[in-house]
C-alpha cells in the first residue's frame, strides 16, 4: 500500500468482498497488508483512509494460493469542515447534509447526512463523483448552507456558520384527540432535496424548526388512515410562519376496486393494497384491502374519484404504484417487477457491523409502501428482496450508538443493487 508519492501508507483499512463474504485488514508501518481465508471468485478490493478521502479500488479474481495486489491511494471527492455558531464557537451534534445538485452518472441525485463531532467538525468521504454539491447544517441554534464545487480532491475548511432560521408553527384541526399522536408533519420541496421534520403535541399544536428560506410544501399525514392536510408557503430567514392544517371530514361512497397483485409474476405473500385519495382535501378515506393467497383483493365503500395505489408490507416502492379513476366497479392488475437491494456495513478497518438497523425508504417518503426496516446479520450484511426501481434513502444506525447514524441516497436501477457498502465511522 503506497501513497501517490510512492511512500508506504500505514493504518489503511483494506476490505475484500468476494461471493457475498466480506473480510478486511489494516496495513502495517511498511504499508503491507494481508487478507486470508478468502474463497475463490470475483472480488472487489477497496482501501480507504476515511478521514482524508484517499482511496484505492481494484477488481481481482481470487484463485488458489497467495496473490499479490499493490494499491496506490488516490484523492477521492470529499467534503469537510466545521459547524459554528454566530460567535464562531463549534457546534457539536449538528445534522450535516451533503446534496448533489446535478444528476450524476447513475441518473439521479444523491445526498448524505452525518453529524458534526465534539469540535463541530464533519467530513463526508462517500461522494461518488466530482460535481456541484450543497452542504447544509441544521441545529437548534439555526441553519446554514453553502454550495461547493468538488473535484477529484477533498474540499476542506468549509465553515457553516449557523444563522437564525425560520420556523413554522400552527395547529392540527379536524381530528379527534386520540388521533393526534398518529400525525407526522414535515416540509418538503417538490423539486427534491432533504425534508425538514417537525413534531405534533398532544393538544394538536405542531412546530417545524430550523427551516431554511424558500418555497415549501407543508404536509400533515395521519398514518393509520393515510389522510393528509397540505399547504404551500414561503418563508424568510428568522421569521415564524403560523399556518393551521385542517383535515376534512371523512365521507364514504358505494364504489369498489378489485384486482390481482403479483410480484415477479407470482403470489405476493401476506400483504395489503391501499387506495389513497389523490386529493387530500376531498374527505374521502383511505381504503385498505387484504390480499388473499392467490393475489386477489377487493376494497369497498369508496367515494368516486381519483386514487393512488400502494402496497404495504413486503414491497418497497419509490412512490404510488399507479393512479386510477374509481367510479362504480373497477378492476385492476398490479404486476410488480421487483428487484433486490443488498449491501453490508463495516467499520473503517473493515470489521463487519452486526445488528445495525437499516431502513430503506422512498426519497420523498410516500405512503404505506415507502419504507422497510431490517437489521444486519453477523457479517454486517442486509438484503431487501422486493424493491421497485427508483430513488430511495438508506439510513443506518446502531442501538448502542457506537457509530453516529448515516443516511445516503441511492438510485435503484432495473437490475437492482447487489452490494452497497457503507462505512460507519
């Protein structure tokens, strides 16, 4: 293991992935490393100094006996800096999001969320390619953002100085008191980017803090029913915007939807089909239908109108499966060409992270088929078998907080993702 200048590189984490197995080692003072007990097959080798953005990658066919692979560390796109308050003091625990502002070679935009350390420092060493990025910091003290052009080398020394941000407050109206605990409130931009989450009190008052200036869509979602209340608003830095959100009364009708659900051409397993009114102000309720073992389902007492169709449990989708117009009796066929998403979590020295929580969710957080949660196995691996191609977010966390939570954006292609590697630092 050597640097680009030809010097031995010590303390470098080396990982080797071959036929579903992941093993690692650390280079010694002379730059030497050794990874043993590897099975035969096509392997991906990666070396990285996470704190610097230096990396080396290579493909290798593992054969019987000992093989030699020399690696040279090269600069890799990365962003680092500090989060400080208005007086220049470091802010620990700030949420720092790095968003790609241009479509990448994979055809989508990417984002990563990390936390600043005790000195307010952050370093995102997982950027896939050079390009234009927006770096955003959020904390109780405020908000800061900066656009950065990232080349092949790491960009360092970025200072994100928090300034007072806007907040959006109001009341949730039109629901019973026992329904308020099931309401989620957030702001999001239709053009994409990170959403801003809020919270709702037992009395129906809500608050969304640390909102950057700009145009937003405000949404309250009642999770059990799928009913929504929405509003569009513009905010300026430092202001408090007051906006109440009212849920319309529920109405029922005499329309019905029946159909067949198939996943990869076969029965889907135990699940439900959900039909959510496209217009959240219509007052129509969200209907759910249990799917039988042969894939058939039926939902009744629907108000005529337009509905978004989704599936809960077992299938993850980037948005509604389709929209349908419902009038009288309607029959539909849902044939879902799902793919698998698999990956593994490791420490900077290549040790698998077992028992970590992994959540795959739609990039815009839509509806009942928008997410799934699972845990890594003893080898740090995870696999989601039924995912529809599209834009998603992957969140990783350890319950013992040995590693800070990590969030990355991924674009799932029609062939799926076989080995997403995430390094927890």
